[in-house]
């Protein structure tokens, strides 16, 4: 086996040169870092390909050597690999495969597999087009989209995964194929929900939206008003149209100079989102929330490209831990439980996002994941500034999620999953087919997906 492994290293170096990092190489400890700095992943090697052909060559070497492949672009969701033995796994970092080309007539973008949302937003904006991006511009397009993708456009337009027209995939045999509704249709069905388990996605074609601008923003109050604001938002969402996708967050910030004065050292409650209406109709819709007299109110007509900044997610790699659950309903008692837990356990952020609408409606030609079961998404995030704080941070986020266990549904929002749980509930009746296709497409288990299906 040692001879085979040595041969694999040599063959990988022939392909990548100094863009292969093994534990004895000086750059290994930097190359292995994911975006989430709280995750300590130690693979057999880290490969940084610059082309689709290099990705295919890496997969062929791995398959021939009994090694496994873990594709990773930004590494936002790397938490699922915590405590995994990666000593026989090649981490294929796609960070060099970036860029997006827009076809304004077809209203599509072709996106390389390592691209982040900022790449696509910037390419689409000059054409008056928008994307079904998430709340952070430096999230991977492929990972986010093929894991569902919950956008602030989503109550009207659904999950981002339903906007995928085709993908180019490196298969377990190390070949590059295109998968679409007309070509390799089984692979196309499976990759839309389980990309990491059936291949390495080196590019994808996605639909864009005809929005040069959007009415969006945030309202902020001191957390002393959390009960009043949170209950008002819950009541507002009951009748909110599908044109409005919003979230409500309780946030606790440390007193550090890097934060703006209106956040540093404060606890606040924030409502943010987008309203796909005219200015006048959006203002009418938001009037009940504005009647609460927020301290800050930025809702206005903005360029669509700025929507990705609105949620104020950290712009740089950060150490964090998170937990999540889908809520079937949200009544007054659930809001009380949420407020109590957010203030008692004090993770940096406790959020409830309003989904439903088109998020919940399966696409006719959808893939393994095509809809979201539940009306609200509950998420908690805690920062981990030092390894010794990991246990306390993990307890804080799990305590917030557990506090609403009486309202948990059976669904899962893959976009927010960073732990190693069974994902079968996310795929509903399609879970058995997906599991079978994973075995058919990758019989030797070349790929080491972040998540499994029991």
C-alpha cells in the first residue's frame, strides 16, 4: 500500500507540480484551511487544479490508488468533516476555477465550479440581471445552488437549485460529462441535491432574474424591544405575499472597534429582506413594521447587486459553529421560546427566516432536491475565537435550536447544514433513488461527500 500511495503522490505532482500540498509540504497548513476556521481538516493531500482536465486527472489517480476525493470550493460548509479521518482523502480545492460568463439574451450564466456569488453578481449586474444568491457574497455558487439555495428572492422564485440548466461533472471514472434534462439525465437529477456524492462539478449553467434593482433593506431596534418586534414580524408574515422574503434576527455583538458603532457591544433585533414590488406597494406592505419606529431603516430601491451585502454576513473567513432546524409553523409561543433562548444562550446570531411560498412547491422537472418542507428556517450561529471556546459555542447554538423542538418539522434546509447528520429527510420520497444512484454512479466510493444518506 505504501508503494501505491507513493506512486499516487508522484502522479499527482506530475499533474499539479507545486499546487499539490501534502502534510510534509510548507504550504499544507494554509492550503487545508476552509472558510470556517473552526474546522480542522487534515487530508492526505490538498490539490489546487486550474482546469477541468486537471480535476479529471486527480480523480483518475485517486480511483486507481484507493484514495478518495472531497471537492471543496469556499469551505463554508466544511463543518460536516469535523472528526472525520481524511488520511486517505484528497481535498480538491476549486478556488482557482473561478469566473462567470453571462448570456443576456438567454438570461443565463455559465459559472466555473470554484466561483463565489460575488463573481456572478458582478457579471450579471451590467446586463440588468440578478441571481438567486444567498445572504453572503463569498459563498460557493456550486455548493450553495446544488444544496438547494435559499435566496431573498425565493418566496417568489423558489430554491436556487431549480434554476440549474446543466452541469459539467467529473465522474468517479475521471471523465468529464455534461448533465442536463436531455443528457445524462439520471446524473442531472442526482447532482441537484447531492453534488459532492456523485462527482466534482466543474461548471454549471443557471438561470438569471430580470431585476436590475430591488426594494430591500433592514430595520434595526435595540434588543430590549425584541418581544414587541418579533411578535409583530410573526403576525406580519402570516399574510405576507410571496413577493416578500424576510428574516428576523436577534444578534449579540462584542464591544470591538472593527464593528460599526451601532452594533459594537450591543444586542439588537433586525428584520431584513427583499420585497419584489413597486416602491409604493412595498412601502404599504412594510408600513406595519415601520410603525414600530426602528432605530435604523434602510429599506429602499437599491441596485440588485447590493442585495448580497444587506445581511451583514462576515466578509472574511471566520471560525464559527452553527445549528439549524425547519419549523412547520411559528405561533406566539414559539416566538417567546425563541426570544428566551436567544437571550439566555447568546450566540452571536439567532435567526428565523420566512420561507414557504415557492420554496415549498416542487419544480416539475426538478432534481433530487426541489422544494423545502416547512414555513420557517431556524438558525443559530456562534463565533469561536479560540479552540477552547468550541464546546460553549456548540452548546449555545444547539440550545437555541432545541428550545423550539416542539415546532420542529421533518424537513432539512441543506443550505444551512454544517454537521454530519443523515440528510434523507431533505429528499423525501427521492432519498431511496438518490442512494441507489450514488452507488451506481460511484460504486467504489471514490467521492467522500460531506453528508450521507442513511
